[in-house]
């Protein structure tokens, strides 16, 4: 995530709204592991595309997910987006 010393501008509000929506849909893994909330990448795109309040096109969804990954809000493992815990950010 962008910190105080991060020279990059903050993410736009609509991208942060995408993050909030996905975090609310993320689940704890059933199979042990590290217990990090996760969501399948394809499910994430489906959720954001179907959200009528956000009203995003496919390319907007892909852009938002790319920006969230680049900024460290999520990390990707085997086509799953995992939510970073606050101590990791």
C-alpha cells in the first residue's frame, strides 16, 4: 500500500471501492494453509463486473486489479488474490 514516504499519488477512490468489495467477498481458505483471506481471480473479475453500483467495464476491472496488485493490496498465488494483512503492508 502507498505509505507516507511513497511518492506515488494515492489510488483513485473507485479502485479503493473495488478493494473493499473484494475484501468483503474474500474467504478464509478451507484447507489449512496460512489462513490469509483469498478470492479467486476470475471470481474477483466477475464480482466487480456484475456490481451495478460500480458499473465497470471489463478493462476497468482488469486495470483496478492490476493497480491493487502493484500497490500491494493483494498478492497473487496460483490464480488467487490474497489479502495482505496490515502488518505486511
